[in-house]
C-alpha cells in the first residue's frame, strides 16, 4: 500500500494504534535515517496490522474509527508516525510523544542531506528546502519557485530531480502483513507483537495490564499521565509503569501486574487517587527530612510501591516521628545497598509480605536488609570507586542538605530551588580533573564521589578549575 494511502486511512479512522502500544519514542537521528533511506529508495520494512472489529477495538486517541473493521498497527508505528508528521505537518490523532522529533526537517539540494532547522545555517539559504512544505505544495509548485533563482540554473535539472525524489516518497509502496481471525485476542496479539519486535522494545506485563484497564476505562492512561505531568513540573520524572505498580500494590498487595485482572474501574480510580496522595506525601517527606528534592538525587524509586502500600494501610499518613524515621532509615538503605536494583517483582513481593501485619512491619523490613548485608554500617571503604552515576551520589546530596551546607562564595544554603539565572546547583570537582590527571591519578579516583561538592553555577564559574589551595 502506498504511503499516501496509509496516511489517508489514518485520517479516515481505518488504521489506528492499539491501546497497548507505547507512545512515540524515536529521536531525530532515526527520523533523518528513515527519510534518507526512502529518498534513496532503500527498503525500510513492511507493516504488521491487526484487523479487528471496530466495536471491540481498543484504539489510542480520540478520533472516530471507521465502521466495520479497523487495522491496528502492531509493527511500524514509529515509521508511520514520523511520515505522517513530516508529510501532514501535524501528528496523527493517536500521537503520544514529542512532536519536535519530526518538526522542521530540511533537505539540502546540493549535498542531498536531511537536517533539522538551524537558523544560522539555513536562514536565507535557498538550497535548504523545508521537507514538510514541499510535501504539502508538491514538487510542481516547488520547481516553479526554483526556476526563478538565477544561481540555480546550471544545476536546475539535478535539483528538479531531487525535489521529485522527495515528493514521490508519498508514492512508495509498503508491504502490509495482516493478523486476522476471531481467535486473535489481545493477549495473543501482544505475544505476536513481542515476537515480531524481538530485536526492539517488547511490551511489558504492565503495558498489557494497562491495555485491559483502558478497555474498561478509556481515560485511564490520560488520567495517569496528568499525575506524571504534575510530578514532572515539580522536578521528578516517573514512568507510567512505575505509577501503575504503585496502584497495583495499594489495591492488591501484590507486585505482579496480573493481580490487577479482577480490579474493576471504580476500584482502579480510587487506587489512582490513593497513589497520587501517597506519592505526594512521600515526596514531601523525603524532600523535607532528607533534602532529596529533585529527580537525579531521588534514590530507590522502585521502593515507592512498598512505601505507598505501607502508607495507605495506615490511612495515608504516619502516626509518630519514630515510625517516620524508621521508614526513612529503611528507604535510605534500600538505595545504598541496591535493594531494588534487580528482580524488582520478586524482591517487592518479599517485602510486601513483611508489611501485611502492621505490627512490627518496619522492624521486619530493616532486619531483612540487615540479613542480606550482614550489617548496615557505612565505612569509608564503601565510598571507594563510586561516581556520580552510582547509588551513593544521592547520599552525598542528602548529607549536603541535611547538614545545611552553604555555597562556597555566597554562603546561601544549597538546594535545587534557588532563584536566579546563575543560582542553579552544579557538581564541582574539588580537585580539578586536569590537576589530578597531571599527578597520575586514574579516572576512577578523579571522578570519585569524595571529590565532588555542590555549588551554585555562579560560584562554579568563579572557582573554575583552580587548585583548591588558591
């Protein structure tokens, strides 16, 4: 089927995206690579669609579906979404992602390269052609403009052919393989999807669980994303699956998403509200007591499903300061020792079982950590070899905040919410990297966490790479 026809089918609601599909995840390099391949007439692969009845189809987006049957894209979403955005100049109705990824693509007539708009390079340079504009006005109109530029006359035929090559991308045929049959349930189709995408990102159990929830409550994904957007504005980046796991543990006391199969819409809506309330409470608690007030320093985010379950069992708040401090003590040690660094569901189920009986639950959690570690004491050796990307980095920031560390120059107490264009926090090497390399220190020691301190951007620029003795 021609690309032009595929896009028409999307507009008509004859082709859509199944609810269980992830959103758009391509980057600009992938978009440019796709266009380069199509321009050169290289193969870009076919599409896989699931042909199903419209009345039973769970499709993404608010657009109406064509009556009778609809083709749901199983393989090819990223390619088709990119092409739709470039050719139509707007995302398709099922779009969920960053439209800037395919916005502003240009083509250089002489070099035959695709690049995204850069004002200094492209402004007032007629060799750069806006690809979306060309797709919309057609090669004929673009050629009319081209012939009026005197300096293009020696290469006019070549440039015309290149414009036509881009415009005729819309006429390229893509093979479409169809999955059909009454026996093709969502579960079977997800298995097919994962087999086809074995080299890419598979659908998780959370994706499938959310698909079933959205079948009962179509607004579920949007409502969950509203909460994620709220936390993003506050400086925390969480994934949809993370929020779903919090809802799951609150409602079922289980880590496995399969436990959601018997949860009805009303219960799920209540669970979402409880999860939002619990996460808000915990983020405020961790920021106020531990100083961990933005995403890069928030350790052990996968302990939150346990924390939210514990909190909701107690009516949404902690009763006394000793309980609060025990909970935070356990939380800090989960990221210091990587309690949820792997096999999340298995470890989470073990810990959820320990808190079902509310009496002595925190003591049992702490003892479980102690048994795994031998002891929970920190020694100087524990910091050896750890760098900024490791789990001890949040501890450095926590100590900075709890002990009310001040900026070296201004004396202002450090936090991530200082105002002013040069007041944002930055990480500074106390002993400059160049100085340490000069004296033979290895990279691991140069970038060791013990050589870091937090400064405002203003002070960091002032200190620069001077020897500390200066």
